[in-house]
C-alpha cells in the first residue's frame, strides 16, 4: 500500500500523529495508542484536532 501524507508530521520526527491517503482510496491515521480494548487487527489512536482539520481541508471537505 502506498501512503501519501496529507496532514501532520511536523513535529520533526517520523513518529508524529499524521493523516495519509492510501492508493486504495482509504484514509490512514497514525497517532498515539489509546488504552482501549479492540479486536486484534485494530487499534484506537489519538491525533490532535488541528491535524484532523488540516486533513479535512487537504481533502476538500
């Protein structure tokens, strides 16, 4: 899967909360793991609201 960053990632490291588009048409979010039980193939992550707003603007939403 090819990912293209559309928002975030400006903290000077590669492990920042970031929003990507995937070549599959999906939206992929990288964030801080939240302590919530999920199925084995899922995770709940937290990203700053400004990163989500930036992603929405980049997608024209």
